[in-house]
């Protein structure tokens, strides 16, 4: 069956500066793939390229169709939910409005209210704060909100950029548990970009290691996690 | 005390004008996150179009409706043609474009319709309201329409999807795109709506101040002042701010001896600035706590 | 992590917004000549200076007068650039400082019989103090609020100048007529030529001073405050002092420009210093390039010549022509001349 996402020879540049030098990777439906690498390796750029936020070349096949060159909003409307670095919360709007915004392009209006309730079941703390301005939430709560907002799209694919960033370890653990559950129960397909390699490898099926804009290693997550060099450089032991 | 009451009432009735304008200002600010300096000129131009239609014999309410539609289209057109090409330019360049737009529209109006003062009819008549000589039925109508418009806008922004999308697009265009909102359409829509509201404001104001190309200059400024005083994010605050500005202006003119008619404007602005120094978000603006 | 309260309409950094979201800079600082290298810049500067020195010999007096006026505007724009371009404080009120400088010169020359040369430093000092004092309460205001406050200043200025109690000094609505000075030491220049050279000298000195300021530690502090005031403060920069001083310095430049302007035009009157002038400075600033000092000359020229050109094209539609020309310039150079040169230099260097 066709892969959900297939990227071939992806290049990207900021102005004159080439940041990605021809990436090849793919993601199966229902799978979790992680892109690992140090700061500046090009992980965020990769996600942004998929969403049409940066000048790119090559091929990005989503459900078999090339989406390179599509605008960000068109890619979103195809069912790709991108949770950016910094979470991208609508800080001036309430929690509830943020969730509504997640679903704003959906045609099946009648199910939206039900989905919002489902989100509140997943994330009770958000329910407590539903009428609060999103900007007043803590980092962990905003991260929950951003995941919930992405889910409101009923996405075919979720792109998560550094979900552990700035969060206390316990919260990070909680969040990755939620992501694991989502993948298992809702069959949510995810492409996760992470600096915290241990966590990401714990949840992913496939892993790709990025170094200065090129993929230097790829394979099943367990295999990558067991590799000597990876362990020493990225896992700390 | 008699004088004070009189001046306050007079302030409220001129304040209705500013409130209307302030509403249009906040409207476009919500839609595009910019203050539109050419708003007054666009309103003035729309009012001239209405005037022209009425001169040609078109009945008032039909002319009103046609003007609204034309203004809406005009607003969208200006956004698409003038602003879209430079959407990534720095903020100050945008400000300069607004200035240029002001110049173009003002000049064209003067060229087409010249600078002689014209009268503009009111659908409410001009008899004294409730027997008081200070507020005429037209001014009462102005207040009513402004409040009615305010209610409609509140409902639109708070309870419709389009309204929510527009707010999101203005507040955080990048995130809005990520949820699939077509930000540039929202911006165009916002311009159209603001243009139409400005037209309503112009058509309400013209019967009082008389129609000529420079009629909106000080009104726009008072409208800005009212909007800022009320808090740029609060349409209700803007309306209240507009009324407040009217009252302040009148009281300043009456009670501060050195002030002639010309200094009323700067004094009103000074009062507002002083308020802002103590309440930076305006009287009704929401203070956002941001984490650094 | 600290939380700080901002009102909604202030552009602020917070981790909730994605990079392109709300944090559009007030201007993209341009350094087009940085690539060209200091040597090339110096050559260009000296070449322009040489041309400027020789020019009056070859052109009509009226054009000399116009060029002098251009330089005067350029000085004012440099002042505005220091405040808005390098320190991020938006001002629509600089016509007020220009007016103060102009009237200072007029009053000193006509009522006190002081030599015109001394009016410049006095105008500068007075304007610095006024600017600094205005800058203090302005510390609390940002963006649109500062715009409104400075707008009020500009709008009030002509009215204040017309106030009857001050008429003895200001000449009320009629204003003051100034006697044009002659060239000193019997130099073989007529009045217009001498004033051209005088303005040129003052302009070059002020420009070099500004250049040194922005490349110094102080300049970097100013720019740090513009780009990220919270970070600047946490690094120990006394933002309040710098911001108020920036206002003062900016006013100083504009005040000196005003004094020069008055001397050249030989006349000051309240209605010469309206909001339109402030807006003109802003337009000149943007057209030249915000955050790029040399652009001021281009901006000054635009301010002086383009309205005339517009009127020449069509008397009745001069405003429309002016507006269209302005829009056209911004389309071609969205970041002013600075951005344009930067783009051209970039293309010339190849990809």
C-alpha cells in the first residue's frame, strides 16, 4: 500500500543558504517516525518544508500526491496537522477557541462539539481552563493544548516539532505516554522531530538521524537506539 | 452644574460620531492588525458616492445599500491591489502606503466633486429628540445605528466561524495557516467589512458636519483616540471611548480658558495619552500576560 | 521564567507564537554597504563630497537653494532615523522639534541680534532637553500609543505658536522674517552659495557624528533596545536612560535642521510646521531606508522634489500623483533605497 508520506530528494534553503541537501524518508500509515539530530541539523526545516513554509525542491508525496509548492493552508486542509516549535498557540484566544480553530476547516460541523468534549476527556486540565486565555497557560498545558488542537483537525498526519521543549521531565513523560496512546488507539500517524533522542526512540517505529542537512543513518528505532555511535553522541552512554 | 450637564450632553452627541468612527477603526484593526490611516478618506469617498447616487434620484435606502456593496468591493480591491504585493515589507513601509492612499483618495475626491461643502440627507430627520434641543432625532439615530452595528459585530466575531477565523488570521497569521485558514482571504474580507462600516459612519456623519473632502480628518483622529482610549481590542470599549472623547473635547473647550477651538484636538489627545500612561491597554483593553 | 504584563496591542515576544506570527519588526535594518567594504564606502563618500563642493559653481542659484533645503531635510531625517530606525521608537512629532529649532534661530537673530552661527548649537541644546523631557513619559508608550502621543505634539505645535500670549516673541500668525546672512570673511560666494556650504559643513559633521554613534557601544545598545528590550535590560542596559536620550538626540538633530531651514528660507510662521511636515519626514525616512543613515539624502530629496513634480504633472490631482509615485517607490523598493541597494549588491555578487 502507498506510504502516507514519502519524501524524495528534499532540498530547502533560507535565502541563499542551503539547509537541506536531498533527504529521502517515508512514513507508513499508523506509524511513528522520528527525525533526530542536534540543534541546527535541519529537523525543523524539514517539517516546515512539508508544510510549504520554506523554499524547497525535490518531491513530497502525501498519500501518493506531490504537495511540494502547495501553500501552508492547503497542506493543512489535506489533513496535515503541524505543531510548530514554540507551539503556535493563539495566545489571545481562549482554550476553547483554540480547539475550535483546530477544526475550523472541517465540513462535518456537527461532530466538532463532540470532538472538543473528547479532547477535554483526554486532557482534563484543559477543561478546567476552557475559558482562560491560552497565553496564560503553563508550558506543559500549552503543549497539551497544541496537541489537542492538532487532533481537532482529525488529521491524517501529525507533525510534531520538539514536543518536549521547555517541559519538566515528568510532564514530558506524561505527554509521550499520551502520544503513544493516541498512536495506538486512534491510529494517529506521527512524524516527530526531537532533540531528546531517548524519548523519541522509545515511541517511534522508524528513526532517521539528521546531521547538517543530510540523513546519515536510518532504520528501525530499536536498531538506531542500539547503535554505538548514536548511543555515545545522542543518548549519553 | 447646568452648563456641565449641557456640555456633557453635547459631548455625547458629537461623541456618537467619534464612536461610529472608532468602531470602524477597531474593526479593521481586528482584521488586519494595523491602524488604517486612510480609513477616513475611504469613508468620505463612499459617502460622496452615496451623495452622487441620491443626486441622480436614487432613493436614500437604495443608495445606502449600493454604497455599502461598492465600499465592500472597494475595500477588498484596495487590499488585493495595493497591499498584497507588499505584504512582507516592514511595518513602516505599510504606514507610508497608508499615507499614500490617503493622499490619492483625498485628491481624487476633491478633483471629482470639488471642495465646496454639500449637504447630505439624514434618514432620521433633524427634529429635536425627546423635546431636547441638544440631541436631534438624527443624532439619536446615529447612536442607535452605532450600537446596533456594535451588536452585530460582536455576534459576528464571537459566534461565527468566519469571525473566529478572521480574528485568528489577524492575531497570528502563521498559526492560522497551520490550521488551514486562508489568511489572505480573511484579510481581504476584513478590509471589505471595515470599508463598509466606514461608509456607514460617513453617511451618518455627513448630515451633521456637511460633506466635503476634508471632513473626516479630525473625525478620524478623534475616532483613533476613542478606539485607543477604549482599548483597541474591544469594540464596546471603542464606542465608549468615542463618546468619552466627545465629552472630553467639549469640556476641555469650555473649561480651560486658553484653549480656543484649535487646541481642542491636541488637548483631547493629551488627556488620552495621560490615561494611557496609567492604563496602557486602554480603559477596557485586555492585558495579556506573556511569558518571556 | 518571568512573566511580564503587556497590553494586547503591543508586539511582544512569547513562546506561544511562531516565528513569523506577530513579531514583525518595525523595520528591517539595512546594511547594504557592509558587503561593499569600508574602503569602497570611503571612496564613495569622498567622491560625493567632492561633487558637492564643486556643484554650486555650475548651477543656478535657485537650484543651490533647493539642494541646501534637501540637505536640511536630510539632517532632520537622520535625526528621525536615530530614534525610529536605530532605537525603534515611532515618532510623528518631529515637526515640533523642527519648529522649535526654527523659531529659536528666528528669535535669536531678529529679537536678540545674535549671529546666525550660534543659533544652531542653542537650538540643538534646547531641542535635546525638550526631546529628552518628552521621551521620559513616552517610555511607557509603544507603537500606536507613541504614535498618538507624538501626533498630538505635532498637531498642537502650530496652535501653540499662534497663541496670543506668546505673540510678542513668535510674531503670531504672521511669523518672523529673518535677514539672510552674508558669506563671512569676504569669501567670494553669494548668500545662497554660502549657506549651501555652511549647511554642507554642518551636515557632514552631524552625519559623521551619527555614524560614529551607531557603530559605537552606545549605538549597539540602542539597537539592542529596539530589537529586544527585555533582553537588553537583562544584560544591564539602562533602557530608560537610553530611550529618553535617543529622543533627545533625535530632537537635537531635527532642531538644528529647523534652525538651518529657517535661515535659508528667511521666514518662520506657524503653518509651515504642521503635521504634514512630520509625515513628510517619516516618508523621507522610509524611502531612504530605515536604519540606514546615507538614505537620508535620498529621503530629503524625495521630500523636496516629488511634491513639486506631482504638482507639475497635474495641478488638480497633485495629491493623487504624489500618492501614486509614493506607492510606486515602495513597490520597487519596499525597504527604501537601502533595501534596493542591498538587493542589487546581492545580485551583483552572484549566488
